[in-house]
C-alpha cells in the first residue's frame, strides 16, 4: 500500500457521472480517493452515504472526492441513483489503480481466503504526493475523519456503538 510521501500514480478512468477523470486534470489540486470493495454492499453503502452527506464540506474546501472500486460504470450508476450519491465513482474493472495503490489484498472471511479491495482512503496533495493515508477504514464516521484532517483538526471521537439485540421487548 502506498504511504505518505509516495508519488500518487497517474490514472485515467471512467466515472458514473463525470465522464473520464484523469489525474493530470487534477494537477495543482488537492483531492481525495477512497477505495471500497463493492457497490451496494452494507459497509460500502454506509461509507458512500457518509461522504454524500458531507460533500458540501469537501466542496467548501475545494477538495474533489472520488470513490474507486473494480465495479463497472453501470454498477456505479445504479449505486449512485439508488442512494443519491453526489460525487463521482471511478470504475477500475482492470484493477490497475487499485493495484497501483496497493489496495488489492488477501482477505479472510469466516476462514475463507480471497482477494479483494481493502477499504482505504488517500489524500493527494497539490504536488501529486500522497499526503495522508487511512488503512482498514471503518465506514461509520470516516468522512468526518477525512474532513478533520483536511481542516487541520483532530479526528472526531467515534460514536459509541449501540448493542443490538434480537429479543422482543416484553410489555
């Protein structure tokens, strides 16, 4: 996985809403790339909706935001429409950018090993250098962490998790 101080790889990818997006068009601008495993899955939906709800704050800072997965443009379009996402999702079906950033990794779920995209976020500086990296991102509240960093603030404290029970409440 790329680290702070590494040069950001160049890319030229199709998006669901912005057509072709090229890193060369972002030269001299700070931007955020967040990598996620799949469109319309529980964690990815929480993360995308969190970024959606906070997009005006990114816009106020003039920092473009892009989601990246190996899903194709059609899948991204359905995901965007279903959840009213308001930022471009970049399609990387060949996993070139995903591999360039080092986020195509071995995963383990219920003892089964498989390859997939690690949930990670990168801030790219106006100089084209990786400025900040979040690995093993928790979807809830991540947009606020990124915004705090962009604003030069400490990350907000995560909200306490509530315990869910499946037992019916007796009256």
